């Protein structure tokens, strides 16, 4: 099973922008993610079609499982 951390931000135009990161560290807390999201906003390091990122909206850790299918 693989994991992805998805951090979603709101931009100046009111749209949502998501950043995905593979293999987040085990035991990652909401406080750690919020601190990272605040740093991304403060440093203004990503561009978005709707303008600068202005606030943190949500964060998810997504678990994924790959299942191979037999082609007949």
C-alpha cells in the first residue's frame, strides 16, 4: 500500500489548488502539515492560475492499493 499526502489551498480567485507528495513520513500530524502549508503560503513558492495561495483548506493522507488485472 502506498500513501500520498494531499495539501489543498485556496487561491486569491477563490479556487482550490492541491499539492500531492508521495510517501509522507509515518506519524505525520495535522500540526506539522499546517506548519508546512503556512510556510508554502508565506514563501509564495507556487504559482496558480487563480493567483497566489492565500490559505490552507484541508489535508489528507490517501492510502492506495494497486491490483493487477489478468488480461484475457
